[in-house]
């Protein structure tokens, strides 16, 4: 077991550090000499895409959060309407699915019972199924019509890290592939996105080199009884994933909120010293986020910003700042999630908990 941890003290840390490679593998091995994305296991043609009236993305846990980013990427780049649902909700909701629906299931293991049941239900209703999975030959892979394998390598720690970032890369690539096939983006835009995705591995490495700063923030979280992640737009999806990660391995009660909803209830929970982690990477929304940070700070919150480098005025309102390198806003979720993984890891280890095998959780939930 020690050998496969590659010198790291826990699988989770090893897997966090595997991410630059996982991101590069998932993308680069699928670029041809013209730097076009080649997806051999995806048979959907232009006619099939033109016929679709909607895409449903269905998954559980961390994979569901990847789906929320996927919706954003597909809608923005390929202009196809997307709905996202939790597999256990989808399967019992009599969803509007027919032969004009593409169901995308996302599952690291490819064995999650609810995801598999949702897939079968959608197929029964006539949908075409595309699976994003990390395990070759898994149940989900065998049932799907089209396949996208994330090449993240085996993920052992219960808390998903590299599978998540590889799922995000998969969604960006699918969105670009669909957009290029449908002609909804220009060649220049396509090339610029491919280049930007290729550069993400190095930017993740830059973030990992700040681990001492992040560990110092975790020392604050260790003392807390609850914490809140705030975000808007894509930062809200990262907030949800970040909150899940923190609660599942550190047992710290953590909730994610859409920052604009604060006033509708959540702000009542803020007390003197409550840690509020604000994710601020979306330029269009940064100003709104800063005013939300001011609101919680005025009620005593200890505000920690996870912000895109160069975000104006952030220093005036945050008590601590973790900076992430800049890339175009749509790709920021791959970078902004990295400090949140490290924060969860350090909060758990500082509390002396079993990071890789948190209580009551399983890596793959194969029963309902
Ligand atoms: C379990 C794991 C999570 C994972 C979820 C979905 O709850 O603890 O980390 O996100 O299952 O797993 P899947 O293999 O379908 O991605």
C-alpha cells in the first residue's frame, strides 16, 4: 500500500498531486496533429446533435458537481439546453426524456447503483446515452452508446479529487467537440480553448506550490463549528464541491450558498468568527461577490477569499486570500477547486482523522 502512495502520506494527497498529469492525459492523448480533439468512442454525428432537443446530465456526489460545470460549458459553447439532476432524484421523477434526449452519465467508478438505474431508465424511454467514466469496462461504460474515458488513473481515496478535475476536462472537451461539429464557435475560439486547457496542468502545479499558505488557513477551520462557502455562477458550483469535500473528510459542518441568496436566510447563521470562504473567479460577478463578502464581514465573519489573481479590491474585504492563477472564466473551476481540496485535506489531518477512509462513506455506492 505504501508503495502505491508514491511517497505521499495519504492517497488523497497523492491524487491531488496527480492532477496536472490527469488533466494532461485526458486532453493531450486525444489531440491529433492539427490539435483537433478526436473522440473515437463518441459516435454522435452532426445530424444526431442537430436532432437533439436537450441534454440531461445525471450523476451522484462529486460527479454531479462536475455535471453542473458541464451544463454551463455545453450551453455556452454548443448552445444545446442542458438539465442536470442527481441520479436518485432523476430515476423517480418521470423525467421528460425521449429519443431526442442525450443522457450524459458521469461516474468515476461506473458502478454507482443510482447512476446505473438512471441510465437504464433513460434508455428505456429512448434516450441515447453517453458515459463519462474513469473505469474501463465498468457497468456504466458497458451500457452506454458513446463513451468518454477520463484518464485520471485509479482513485483510491474516498474523497474524489483527480477524477473530478478530469471530469471537468472531459466536459470542456465534449462541449468544444459539440460546438465545433455544430459550428457554434469559430476556429480561433476552438484553438484558444484547446491551448488554455493544455496550460491548466502547469497552473495547477503553481497552486500546489502554495500549500503552506493553504495549510495555515486550515488551522482556522480546525477551530470552527461550521463554515460556509459562497460563490456566484460557476463559483457556486465550485462552492458546492468544496463544501462536500470539507464536510466528508473533516466532519466540519459546511454549507455552500449562492451568494445572492445570503439575504434570504443564510446570513442569520453568521456569528463572530464564522469562517466564510468566498470563491471569486468570475470577472462579471466579482463586484457582486465583494459586496456579499462585506455583508458577512460586517456581521463578524472571518472571510477567506479564493480569488483569481488580480481581482480588484479583494484585499480590502478579505481577512485571508488564496490566489489562483488566471485563465478564461469558463475554465476557472479546474483551478479554484484545487485549494479547496487541500483545505479539506489539511483540516482533516490536523484533526487527526482518517482522510482516505472517512466514517460512514464508501468509495463506490453500489446499493440504493
Ligand atoms: C460516493 C463517493 C463520492 C462519489 C460518489 C459518486 O459517494 O464517496 O466521492 O462522488 O460516490 O461516485 P461515482 O463513482 O459514480 O462517480
